[in-house]
């Protein structure tokens, strides 16, 4: 009997991990399409007779649509069974990629991208909580780590492969290729995911309730500052490598690869240490980000120092993203999907704001200063993190203070 029981258990654990892996592959597909225009900007600009600064708007439009639509779409779909919702999202995602692939002008390409952004807005609102639900018991941090690995692989593999496909077969083929990957992923989800009734998703009534939670609001504000700090510099890493570090285009691709690869190391560190260090893990990662941004300009003059810095920067930012995501899930167990949709929206506001601030810094102070601009924001983020983790110590997973208990006695 015991052998049979352990076999059943083994199969269910294996199936559980397969489900998490499929979700992390879906995360890979969604994140690849979000950032692939970065690798294709010049080609897209050329085919429509535009300049990269104009076509670059498609990145901002995408981020802002996700930011604006995350919460409204999440509330509209809060009661929909999750497996069915994922399949609907994938159908919209695939059709939007077909439109992007056949786009006859820049406006039709933007229309295709907006369709993708709509599916993205809901996907990222529900995926983290779904990964936790389908994961084997007690393997929550590992499931989120795998999801993060899928996200990181988008920068390691997705972007460079998208770039190579674009150069060989044209940028349209890249979008079509992502659509085909999405189709395969959708069939895998249909095959392996069980019915997942909407659970703890919350509703419109949850929003005011969540907004009254001090620790959660603290994390939301931290998210926007930290993400803006990172993207102030990271959005322009490719021209920075070429114009400031005086390295060639291929090296810029390598930098993106190294950064994404370091993100995988970050997700492993997160799986291993985040639960052991509930209050200091995120703070340490923010200090690491601050140091990296402050040394960006100095390190760019020495190849080895620059690569080492990119590695630590990649590790730091992945740990920050995951650390904040877990705190949101912990602080809103009763309305996880709504809270995650707000988080996803705020994260995308940070992406757009960072790109905008970086753009202004480059225009008015020169590209050499993007790291320093990011540093100022990163210092503010670290100070704010220290403050909220101190103020809401127990809510953030820390031990209650001993002194206070002694005073009460």
C-alpha cells in the first residue's frame, strides 16, 4: 500500500512541476515579446522609413497600456476560471502576433502590440498566484524562482534569438515565431493544467481595502521607485555600450546576454535565501543595485570591471523584482490577483518612467550620467525600504522586537 501511495504522490509531484515549468515557459514567451522590439528597433524603423527614436515609442505605448489596463481587466475577469482565462489570453496573444507580423504600416503594428499588451496585463496579474497554486506543497519560493527563470531566459535567449531571426528573415518573422511558440504553449496548458476556479482573486471591493494596508502601499511605492531607478539606465544600455564604453554592437548583445544570465543566478539565490532572510534580503539587493548604478560610468572604461558590474547588476535587479513580488503575495492573501495586477501595472509605470527620465538625462546632461541619475533614485528606494521594513517589521516577516515586549511587562 505504501509503495502505491508513494507512487501516486510521486506522479502528482512530477505533474505539479510540469505545470510550473509550462507556466514559466509562458512567462518566457510573454517577456520575450515585451522586450524584443529593443533588439529589432533599427530594422522596424528602416522598413517604415522612420527613425529609431520614433519607433521606440512602441515600447513606451506597450508599457503604459499594461500599466493602465492591468487592474480594470483583472477586475473584469476576476470570476473567470483560470485555465479558460489563460486559453483566451493566448488566443488574443497569437492573433495579435499575426497582426504584428503582417503589419502594413506603423499604426497596424501598434494595434497588434496593444492587443499583446492587453493579454500581457492579465497574464502577469494571475501567473504568480497560479504557479504557487499548482506547485508541489511547500515549494512556493522554488515555483516563483522557476517563473523568474523563465522571465530571465527571455533576456538571455529570447532577445538574442529574436534579433538573429530578425536579421536573417526580417523582423516580421520574429513576431510570427513568437506566435508559434505561444500556440505550442497554449496546447501544453490545455493538456496539463487542471480546472482552476478563481480563488482569492478579489473584486472591485478589494481595491479600497488593499489601499488601506500600509505595508502593501509601502511595497507599491518601493516598486515604482526601484524599477524607475533600474530602467533609467538599463533602457539605454545598448547605446551606452557602443557610444560611452566604445565597444561594438555584438558586445551590446553580449551585455544583454550576461545581464539575463546573471538574473538566473539571482533567481537561484532568491529561492535559497529569501525565506531565511525575510527582512534583509530585499534591502541587500537594493544596496547592490545602488552600488552598480553608481559605478556604471567608471567601470565602462575597463572591460573586466564592466562585465563584473553587469553580472552583479543582473543578480541585484532579479532579486529585487522577486522580493517585491513575494511581499505583495504575502500581504494580500485574500485578493492576490487584484494586488498582483496593481503590482504589474506599477512595475510597468516604472519601466515607462525610467525610459522617460533616462531620455531626459541623455538630452540635457549626456548619456554618461544615466547611471548617476539611476543611483539617486536607487538610494531613495533603499532608504524607503529600510523605513517600511522597520515600521512594519512583523507584517514584512520579521521577528517582533524584544525590547517592546520587555517594556510592556
